[in-house]
């Protein structure tokens, strides 16, 4: 099974380029433009390694490193334009596994990734198994990638499952359309709201009693969607 690399960087061109090259090199790549989205992505789909920029909007990379460490023992390589030796020392002392400075050649980054994966492969603690989620009579098993509704299996496409899982993690709270795009498709899809609308419609057809008058996946106009419990 391909190793999953999560790239967290606010430079869109870099995200696209590195993610493309990672996939060409046999990895599965995910992207996020900020630490907050990255943490949500990693919670839903734990990565094998994180490429983390220090100079992020909102929560910076050093704070993000601490937050990732609370979630799981995932190896992290800092990828940053900052050349300050202090940043490098601080990042490594906080627990980053390596540090590479922009601009860099992809083959150098790839060698660093492979070296960190080899070095941490045996020592790293396995990511905790995702918890079973129950929202009313809807049960989501992230580990098995299954959904049951009132005890009956629901057949979902992978993206439908991912959207439902993302909503279930925030059950009772509104998740914005852009947030769903970032969590499920990656940062590069931000703004393509029509994609979410289509999948929400398909999802409602499978889990709502009356898809035209949904009671589970509610639309919060102008904001996003909210998953509400139904049944017992």
C-alpha cells in the first residue's frame, strides 16, 4: 500500500508541483493550505509523513508541529523558506524529523522523505485506529470504511464516505463548503463548490428518507452543511 504524504503549505504552485511529483514517485499525496485544515485532514486520514511549512497563515508550523504530535506519532519534515538557524534548531528540538529549505530540487526532498520513512518506520508508534462514530441510527466505521443506517449497510462511493465522515466528526456543527473541499479533495479544490453540492445530493439520496426534505444533512444557507442525528 502506498505511503500517504500530507503537504501543508500556503504556496499553491508548490503544493501542486510537489503533490504531482510525489504521486509520480508512488506515494499518495494530500494537501492543505493551512495548519487547521491539515489537522482535520490528518484526523480523518492519518498520514505516514507530514511535510510542514513553518510560515503558515493562522497557526504557524511550530505550533502545528505540537498539535500534530498530540494526534499521533507521525514523522514531520519542515519545508520552509526561512533560513534562520534558530528556526531549524527550534524545529528539530521540538521533534521534527528533518528540515529542508526552499528552493530545493524534488529529488533531494524525495531522498529526505525516504530516509525519514526508513528511520522512523520501526520506531514510530502506529496511528491510533479511527473511532467508530454513531450519530443517531447512523454508524460510521472509518477503519472498515463502512456505514450502516438503522442496522442496514449503506453502499457509498469513496468520496461520499469521506464527506459523511468529515460531517460526522463535526456532528451538530456547521462545516463550510470550502472546509469540506479542503478536507476531502485537498486545498487545490477550494472554490469549486459545485463539486460538494453534487456529492451532497447523491449522499442524501442514500441516507435520507426524503432527499427533497433532508433531516440528517441540513443546509445552512450561505455557510455549509450540518449532520444531525435521527432515529435511536
